């Protein structure tokens, strides 16, 4: 199998020659890996580590000029970000939430909502063609997350309780934008992409950030609309959801997600064998990424990494499919190169079947 065939087979719960792999990493880790292998681009790192990978593409932004004063830069939503250093690395942290001060529905309507016209969808086929043997992902719908980004996390969590109609209006605007943006993406890439993200971070370290009732009343319809759009184009739905999101998993599976990323089993108390038995059959959910990024990858030994990879393959791929293995979030700069290499060597050693 080539890289794309292996990914697609795992998503469909078909037999694979070996368990496919993927990688998420910070920019600092990518730079370290490129230097270690003496290569100039990330795809060369994929090749050196024999990672299958899901490669994301997006239509280039061609809308109005974006603000950047050298300190804070804004995206097309008016969300402002500032680089914040954390010792060995940095993240762009949000410091400006464009609807933080909104109080009425009139304020929502007055906001400069982005337009789907601000993107060059015609560029997508050429972007996909750069990776002929890789699985391509295009699109990112995250209604709850974008509500967080527009209002600020705390305010977005109380909005449904204090201002239900106000909240519905924000969600409707988000859903309408995401629907048209992704419809145009999918039209431009017919037959070229394997997955799209319909995703949200509902989980905390223990339990959900909000109640199931809030999800059902405010966010489920918009999420289902995005899933249905993807399915109408024959595209698999990749659902990224950090933390202990288990209370929502039965609902999300019933709604039609195809891939669960990550299986962050350090958060809460996951029973991986039971998870596989309940959701990992045919048809079922393909599990994407489960190697612990809180303890074993940054602070463990290569042998401990190898043992964990072996355990995950034996449980989440007990039928020799339905798993794409990788770190359960971005590899951080504190992660030793030896542990990263051990992850992918172990995936080949324990996950090769042919």
C-alpha cells in the first residue's frame, strides 16, 4: 500500500499491510527534525520517518488586507494574536476577541462577518496535486471553538445560559459561513480530498467544558449540518476533540463522525479495549493518534514509548485496522528526538501485518 491507500483503508476498517501513522508538531519541533535529518522541508521528514500522514490544504486568502501593527496581528475574523514565548518555544496567543463587548443581536449584525468570497478556491486542485500519494484534508468547521474565539472562553460558556437567542444568532452566522465556505472547497476538490474536519474541543482534563444539554440545544444542529455536507460529497469526517470528551462520544458517533482524534486517554479514565469494542468495529470509528503527549513522549524513555505504542496497537487495532497512530496532540519542544523516532519505529515493528 502507498501512504494514501493505507490511511483510507484504516478509515474504512479494511485490512492494512501495516498501521498507518501521522504526526502533529509545533514549529520548533519541525525545525529540530529538519535539522536532525538534514532536510529542508517537512515532507522530507515524513519520508525519513516513513510517516503516512494526512496533509491539510486550504484556499489562499484573497480578501481585504489584514491588520498587523508588529505586535498584534489579526486574521480575517478580527481575532488578534500576539506571539508569547514559553521557554523553548512560542505560541500565538489570542489577545483580542472581536465580539467580547457585544451585548445585543444588533451588535452581532453590525459585526464585519467574513465572506466566503475572500478565498481562492481555484487554487485547491494544484495544492492537492503536490501530494499525489498522500491523504488530503481540506476544511475546518468548529462552531463552539469559534464562538470561544469571538467572545472569549468564559463569556462563550455563559452565553447559552444568559443569552440564548443572542447565542443562537452567533451560531447561525458561523454555521452559514462554514457551510458556504466548505461547499465551495468541496466543489473545487471533487475526488481529491479524503477528510474534512468537523471538530470542537469539548473535553477538559476531566469531563466536558459544558453540559450535554447545551450541546444538544445550541451546537448539535450546526455540527450535524457540517457533517451532512461532507457526507454528501463522499468525504470522511475527522473529529478533533481534546480531553475527556467521552460523554459526547455516543452522540457524535450517531451523528456520523468517521475519525476520532485524539484518544487522549490520560484525560479521565478511558478503557481502551472497551472503546474499541463499542466504537471501533465495522462500521465504526477510526481512532487517530493516541500516544500520550502529557507524560510518556516528553518525559518517558524510548523503551516506554515503544511499550505504549505496542499496547495501543494491541487494543485500538486489535482487528489489525481502524487506527492511525501518532502523538495525541502537537509534539512539544521538550520531547526528545529519540522518543519521536521510537514512536515511528515501534509503529512499524508492532504494526506490520504483511
